[in-house]
C-alpha cells in the first residue's frame, strides 16, 4: 500500500498506475455515482480506492453496497485521495471549496462537475497553481455510454488531461475541448439525452398506434437509436449520407421523412439545442 506521501511522489513522478490511484468524490449524487460505477465496471479503479463524502447517508448507502468507502467529512476525501471529483450542486460549491482549500496540495488533481462554475472561479477559490479541470458528463455515463467533455485550468498539464481521458474513457466518449464549448455540450448532450427520450417515446407510440404492443415497440425503438448511433460512430459518415442510403425512390422512408420535414423537426431540434445552451450560459452568470 502507498503511504500518502509516497502516493503523492509516485503520482508526480508518473510511477502510479491509474488502478492504484486513490479517487475521491465530494458529493455523492447521481452523476458522481454514475462515474464511479463506470470506473468500477471497467475495472479501472478498485472499490477500495474510492472514497465518497456527502452530508447524509441518503446517497452513501449505494456507494457502500458497491464496496466504496464513505464519509461525512469532505476534508477526509482530500486527505485520502489524489484525484478528487467535486460533484456538489453548483450553489454549494463555493462553500465547499472554502472548506477544503487548506487541504489541497500540489499532488491533487481536482475535477469539477459543477455546471456553470468556470475554471477562473475554481482557480480563484483554490490555492494558486492547483491542478484543476472542469468536466461536463451526461447521464448515460451510468451505463458506460456517456458523452463527456473537459477543459483544463492553467495549473493542469498534459499528464492530468491524459489521466482523466484514460480513466473516463471507461464511461463513454471523452474529449478535451476549449472551456467555451462546455455550455454547448450541455445543450447538445447533457440536455440532449432528454430530446432523444422524447423522440424514442414518439417512435414507439407511432408503432403502438399501428397495432404493436408498447413494451415491444419501446425495445425496438431503443435498439433502432442504438444501432443508428453506432453506425454514425463506427463509419464516421455524415448523418445525411447514412440517411440517404436508407431512402429508396418512392419508398417508405422518404414518405416518412417528408412528414418529419413538414413538422420542422430539424429546425425545432436546432432551436432546442440553442435554448438549452443559452440557459446554461444564463445559469453560469447568476
């Protein structure tokens, strides 16, 4: 086992493998739990290396059932962990940063999941030079099919970015982006999962209307979305090309697409992404 000082030196010298990295979560809600489950299911980090804190036991019971360690003390997470995910509600985060600031050292890598809290704010509220990154996940991280983007602060280098990407690739797609893309990612992917559920529900209801049982229709709708998404990722083709491949002259698909165009599906979805992005920007300024 690593001593705390040994852990810090090993991390700084690059000698520590991701699997030996002590990981902490300050805040133990759904998104934190999703990331932790992704790490555990992929075998990236053993449960004994994960420590989560929350004010009450409400969320912590599920962590204990997974074999993770838990505490009500945020400072303990900093003392025991090298990679620390800040997963509190955004309005709570400034107070939490003030509380943990004395325990943050040069060996820590601090990753904030709080929507709307900028790198500039994080760096101002943490000790100068802290290795801090900002991560925006989405809910399918819970089933290791998330889409995540992250941006790094001035204290975080290539090593920290590579570590985060390596660990979180077990939870889905993980891309480094400029911080200005994070609110767009919220509109596209964070909120976008809900747009897809609405579309899936409508697809299934169309089949129910035509006489198919609801449970079967839902399963086929879900698999249809999964298959279409997988083809986009694996072929790298533009979605318009893939769509065109399905349309035969005078066939079923082109008749259906005409109805979607009459309903202004594309413009409506673009408006939805814009509305959610703008709301994310507004929340960041509050």
